[in-house]
C-alpha cells in the first residue's frame, strides 16, 4: 500500500485550498427548507410558548372585557305596483347592502334613533359610566338571491340592544320615505321648471313663424319662385345659342383669312345668320359664281397657252378677264368681312342683354328661395320645441303620479330578537392569538435558522468552501452513557467503516507534485468537533490497509486518545520533546504498540506548563525527521485552532493538514477564520472532513447497501425477485 502511486501527477499541487480573503463568511447562496425543518423539530417548544403567551393574553382580555349581546332583525323589499310609463325609484342591488350598512352605522341615524328613543322610549336607554348612551354596532347581511336584509345589533346591554334595533329600523323607514319625498318634490320642481321654459320658447317660435307667414305670401312666393326658375332656364338656353353662333362666326372668319379661294364657309354662315334673321341674300351665290368663272378662264388660258404666246390678244384678253374676276372676289370678300363684323357685334349685344336678364332673375330666384328656407327653419324649430315640450309634460305627469302613489317598499320583516350573549369576538380573538403566537414562534425559529451559519449538510460545506471535502463520516447512534466504538477489521457498521476507507483512499490517491504527504496534522476550529475520534479511526483504517502508521496525541492540554486505546498516558510526547530538546535518547522508548498490527502510538504525556514552547523548539522537527523514515504515515492529533496556538505552530512544519468540521455544530464563520489563520502561517490544508454527517439525508447516499457487507453472502440469480 505504501508503494501506491497517485493517479495523476499533472494535477494541482499539495495545497488544495487557496488562502481565503480576510472577510466575514459569506451569506448562504440560498436558504434550504431542510434547515428550517431541522430547527422546527429542534425548537418546537418556541411556538408553543409564544402561542401560550398570546392565548393567555386573549383569555385575560376575554375575562376583563365587558360581555357583548346580539339581537337580530330583518327587513325586506315588499311587492311594488308597476304602472305603465310611470316613474319609479331604482337602486343598484350590488352596492345597496354596503350603502345600507353605512347609513345604519352613520352618526345621522344614531342621532335620529336616540332622539326618537329619548322622546318615546326613554326608559329603555342605557348609559355608561360617563353618562353617554352605550354604543351599538350594526352589521347588515343580504340574502343570496332574495330581497331580505338581516340586521344585527351588538352592544354591552341585553335590553338596550333589541330596543335600539327596533327603533333603528323604524327610523330608517321614515328617513327613507322622507328622502324619497324630497327627491320627488325636487324632481317635479326641476321638471316643471323645464316644462315652463320650453313652453315659453315654443310660444316665441310659434309667434315668429306666424309673423313671418303674415308678412310673406307663401303661395305667391312659391309660384314666383317656380316661374322665375323656368324663365331663368330659358334665358340660359338662349345665351348658349348666341354664344354658339358667335363661336361659329369666329371660326368662319379664321378660315376665310387663311383660305384665299373664291369660296369659304364664312359666306354660308353669314347667309344662314341673315336668313335666320329674316331676308335672304345671294351674296354667297354671286361669290361662288365669280370663283367658278375664274376657274373656267384659267382652264381656257391653259389650253390656249399650249399654242399661243402670252402676248397674243386672246391670251391678253383672258388675263384681263381673270384679273377682273379676282377684283370682284376681293370686293365680295371685303363686303363679307364687314357684314360678319356687324353680325358679331349684334350677337355680342344680344349676349350682354341676356346676361343682364339672367343676373336679375337669379337674384329674384335666390331671394325667393331664402325666404322659403327661413320659413322651413321656423317650422322645424316650432316642431322640435313642441316635441320636447310634449315629452317633458308627459314625464312631469308620470313623476307626479309616482309621488302621490308612494314608492317605499322596504318593510320590517322580523322585529329585533331577544339579546343573547355573543362569543364570536372572543372566538375570533382566541384564534387570532393562537395563529399570531404560532406565527411569532415560527418567525423566531426562521430568524434563528437564517442567522445560524452552522453546516447542516455536505452541500452547504461545498457551497462555502468549494470542492475541498476529502471525505465525510456519518453520525452513528450510540446508547446512552456509552462512547462510540473504534473501527475494527470486521466492523458491522459498514457505512461507518466504508466512510473511513473512502477517506483513506482519498489521501492515498491525492494528486500532488513531488513527495507524497506522510506527516499529517488533524485539527478543527473549536473543541468537540470530533477530530480525535477521526484521527484515531483514520489511523486504524490506514493500518488495516497495510500501511505502517504512527498516531501521536499532540493535544498536550486535553489529549484523551490513550484512554480510548487503553494505553498509558505517560511517558509520552511531552517527555519525548523534552529529551529531544536536550538531544538525549531517541523516540523509540516512547512509542507504544497497540493491539492492531502496523499501528503505533505516542500518548500525550504529562501536561506541561508551556506546551507552545515545546512545539516551537527544534525538538519537534528532530522528532518528525527521525520518525518519517520509520513509518508510512504519521497522524498528529492537536488541539483546536482557537483553543491554543499549538496547531498554527505545528501546521507549517508538517506535510499537510486535515481540517474537521462537524455537522450542525461547526460555524462557517469560525471555520473560515481558522483556515485563514492556517493559511497565514503558510500551512498546506489537504482538505476538509465532514464529521457526523446525517446518514439519512439525501446528500449522503454512499454505502447504504448492507447486503454487500453481509458475512454470509448468498448468490442470487439476476432474474430472481426479492421477497
């Protein structure tokens, strides 16, 4: 076993944990319900105490509070006569209960009811010590589907409670009736005022319409508008004809100017315009004949020109005739142009006259239409005011009918019942006090669990210090008054034994550089964390594995390992270091052989006055140097870090340190400070050992299969079913 080689030589060095910052322990990353459950099971008496205190206070309040008496009554909405087109009161069913409650609880109803009782039922009024009428609390409950309202009165006097409730219901009926009368009167007054206003407006509108009709003849006005509209259409048609003729003359003149022939369209247009005026002329025909004559002469000249010279008398005669005909056409053309100009001027005069007539008649038509439109507006205004007046008049009549008939249908269904003492408030106060006490106790436990930084599981250790746990040891139950037995070779506590074997394997196969750690220190932050037990069982487990192991009890103040191993307390480490200081005999005579092969032991020895001085002396280094070559492993159990300075003095001078933390005992802040102190002294911490872990928790699932450790192993077929 001592020749085992680490699995990997390339991993990180011997110091598995880096020095930690000098800061308080960080808060938990998350609060675990298991921790709260553990605190509830541990401090269950706290909620019991707080609940008892609050319950006692509630009982005290009950016996020192005057009793309350309850009386019940009810009111209901009676049948209502439905009148067609009649006005009626309406109310919101959903909000009416709240409204009724507020009204019955109001100071106004209190004053009305108490004044009524002082006037008619003075002997039923009860006063308190200050001379005031005792208060009464009112509650209202409505039935789910019906129209019944259950009213509850609560006070400190059994006789006054029903009397006040009966008076309250009667006064509410009267108050509601008065309110509805006031609403009806105000509504009728408001509607009547509106009816009068619309009646005045209607009369004014009718008077305006009558005056307008008297000053305007509507029959003649409508006939005049019709005739004027027809004549206006005729004038616009005539204007369109004149404008068309003028455009045609302009077009013909343009054609005549551009066409130099004997005939053109302007002659025909002019003759047609003249013809349309009355007397026809042959101007266009004469001009056409002259043009034809010129064409005939030009044809004759063309024939003669083939055989005759231009100076020939016939040719000369034809040229003279052509020239005369052309002059005649020019004369015709000038006369035609003058006549067209005259015709255009005449047409323009007609167009201007027609436009003037159109403007005059359009004004007449517009005036007639405006007067007719005004008359229509007056008629519509009269009709609108008439409709509103009729509507308000009918509404006024309906409201007056509803006012005189009466709409109050709320009646008393049950008179106030005799008073009975009420324990509802006491029960409620008792339940509230119990719940408040339990909640207060649970809150205290929650705060304790929240502020408690003790480790509750391996998961919490890894959350605080990373993956630096080299092993965990389960908590083993023991009978009262007995100590936990050491590990034996055939130990039946398989889970307990396997946890130490797992720790041994973790140390044997620890990934380190250079020489493997042989001299290891085992310590903790404070006492009672189980470091001595862990050191003893780990030494025995390593010896059982074949390694030569030396266990040294380095706690020179309170070391008790010799009593566990049934060894002698003296001589021990104290005497050994004293002799090595003086460089006397070696350590062999101080080594005790245990009952377990391969395991030797050096006890604490006598308790010295100055244990720290012994560890500071070179004697400790000489001892380690002489024992290193004789043993495969040397385990030194020392005092806790915060108990004395011995551990922080020894830790830098050994190969490594194993730090023990105990489940539900070690505080995270103290563990961190202890590790910081070791790191400051340049100690190399190999890892943490989680002691007394909860074997039933989910995080501890190793080595729970007892059938693998039975001395009588029975082979079972893989397909067989367990019974």
